[in-house]
C-alpha cells in the first residue's frame, strides 16, 4: 500500500509525497506554510480523490507526467515516466491506494542527521 510522506523543503515549507508500495515517489505536493496545512491537504486529497482531475502532459524530452487538480487548483505533480503505460499505472495506483494510505511524518528528521 502507498503512503503519504511529510517532509520539509529547503525554504522551510512543508510538502507531502505519495510513494508506491515499493517506496518509489509517485507525486509531490506544492509547498505548505505549516505542517497542519500539509496534513489537511493530504486529508482533502484522500477524501475527494474521486472529484479530482488527473491532467496528463508530455514534458520536454518526451517523458510523461500528470497533475492532480482539485477545484481548479493543482494539488500535486507526478514524477516523469518514460511511457504512457507507466503513467497510467501510476494514476491507477494513486486512485486505488491513496484513500487508505498511511501518513508518515519525516519533517523533523534534521535532528537525526546533524551536520
């Protein structure tokens, strides 16, 4: 089963990534100013996944990606995929596993790795 992983960006904002059951990042969110807002974004996405749009696009270099759009706003963007089949499999995995996915908080891991 996939998981939402909360972490911090270099600028101090929070973000979440949705990872596959194998631990590979499928998509990343935009930045949030607080961890609570990030958690609310995860909850909103998981609860309203059926109302979201998956917009697919072709990136420069010929790779494929998708964006998750909710109420007209881009909520998250996928990593790039080499084929349309891999892109479709990723979309299907998000639709299937995101509503039941657990949330892991790694936003305070800077204390674990000093230096």
